[in-house]
C-alpha cells in the first residue's frame, strides 16, 4: 500500500468544498484507494516539466439532471 501525501493547499480547498458538498469525502475515496494500490488514474497533463495526472470524481451532491465532477491533480 502506497502512502498518499495531502498538500496544505488541497486541505484548505477541500475544507471549503466540504461545507458546500457534504459527500465529497465519500466521492474522492475511490481515487484515494486506487492511488494507495499504486494505480495511476486520470489523464496526464502535457506541457509541464513534471508528470501530473488529473482525475475526476463523481459529485454526489449535484442533482441527477446536472453533470458536475470534482477535479484532482495527482503528482
């Protein structure tokens, strides 16, 4: 199992989002599980000097008629 390091900027943004989207923690848990297993998920961002992936998670707090996802950057 791999160790996941959460950055301070992510923690601050997550805290704000958690107030608006109550189920956000449950929605990003599958991404965290995949990363802990060592799987790279999402789409690779091109044009940057580091290898960075952007993963999107379902947003359960948005009604079914609207489509919205939560984006996360993985380095």
